């Protein structure tokens, strides 16, 4: 489904990170946590491809959709300059999304950089509150954690340069959070691929249920081009794996399904 969605707000959150709110009643009515939208950026004449962004907020009553994005290249530079009133053609909601935790589970959200945009809708709607483990290179890439605190989550931070929180990798915060979880822990994650692979392996070893949002580079976004594939375990294949299209079958996969090379 595609729709023309008017920009209501496009503001700087911090440094290179921005929040964009659209009037998108059809998308907001269907969205669920962990899904993404594929945005056609107007005036990007030399590049026709859409750009994928996690849904970082949706409100079916107000008919609004929020994305939180980092300015990294040509598309996001144009996006950053679009004023309220301009419309973008948006495809979505796309992808499978995260299954919601039950009231008997403690959600442990693990996010790297803008990955905290993808897990925020789940934090706001989860019946039981848990932990956000947020990692980044430095404080410049730590965003949205105040929103998790407001939602009742305990926030634990790691930075690789030690500028805030634990110095090191966000995966090093996992075991303490698992030990402190009052109910059955379930891990929900989004972030850079190396972080997700390390986290997925740890959760499989510890027999902890873990859902990984594998955000690969995408082109068509509808399953036609195979630009976005990842390897999943497949015992019926001679190599022990098969490709899966993250835009169509994902982006969320159980850590058990993922093929770790
Ligand atoms: C399912 C999904 C959800 C995403 N959610 C968000 C989000 O919530 N917020 C956000 O800021 N970004 C998100 N991204 C990444 C975002 O799509 C890219 O940053 C964006 O397409 C870059 O467009 P550009 O034209 O500005 O950059 P380009 O000029 O195309 O590229 C600039 C740089 O960004 C890198 N890049 C491009 N796509 C990706 C990607 N998928 N992952 C990592 N690096 C990339 C390129 O390698 C290059 O180094 C998501 C990607 C996917 C697949
Ligand atoms: S982006 Fe084309 S198949 Fe996924």
C-alpha cells in the first residue's frame, strides 16, 4: 500500500538525528511495533529508490506516523530540508514486526544507535516493563532513551569511547539484565549487524528467546530484487542455509533461525 503523506513536523532531535511526523491515517491504522515504511523522497531526481525507515511512532487516533532518522547521505540530506506541508509517497507498513511480549514476560530491548527508534513502539505498548540496553560509539549516537524512561523501562547505556555509561559493547550489559529480570526474559533487538549477530549467538547459547530486526540495505522493499537477503538455517539445503528476504519475510527473525557463519 502506498499513500501520499503530508509532513507535519521535521525537527532536529540531536546532532544529525531528526524526527519527522507525517499525517498518515491509513498507515497508522495498520502499523505494529517493529515494522518499517519505505519513503520516496521528493526532488531526489538522480536516485529513484525509496529509503526504508523503522516506524518509531504511530497514533491511529491522530492518524500520525513518526520516523526518527540520521542524516547519512543524499536521501536523508534532502529529507532533512523538507518543510511541513510537503507530501511524501510512503509505502507501508512493511515487514512482519515484533511479536508482543506477554504480561508474564520481561522485555529486554537491545538497541544500537538508531535501532532505538525501532524498539520504541514496543516499549510504549508492552504490558510489562523491562530494560533498554542502548549502545553507541559515543553520546552523539544515543537517542530516545528518555522516552523509554518515561515508559517505565530501566535504561542501561554503553558507549565504546566511555563518554557515557559502561565503556564497551552493549552485549556486555545482557547478562546482568537477564539476571535481574523478574519474569521470563525475552530479548528484542535492532542495530548494526555485528551487534545483532553477537547478541543472537549469546541468546541461543543461553536459551533465551530473542527477536532480531535485521535491517539490511534495501532496494524494491517488496520482495522482488533480493538486495536485502540474509542467511537463515535450513537443514534441507546441502549448505545448511537459505536466503531470506528481510523486506518480505523479515525484518524480524528469531535468533534461533539465523545462520551464524
Ligand atoms: C528496515 C530498515 C529500517 C531502517 N530504519 C532506520 C531508522 O529508523 N532511522 C535511520 O536513520 N535509518 C534507518 N535505516 C537506514 C536508512 O534506510 C539509511 O540510512 C538510508 O536509506 C540512507 O539513505 P541516504 O540516501 O541518506 O544514504 P545513501 O547515500 O544511500 O548512503 C549513505 C550511507 O548510509 C549507509 N546506509 C544506507 N542504507 C543503510 C542501511 N540499511 N543500514 C546501514 N547503513 C546504510 C550507506 O552504506 C552509506 O554509507 C533503516 C534501514 C532499514 C533497512
Ligand atoms: S529489497 Fe528487494 S527483495 Fe528485499
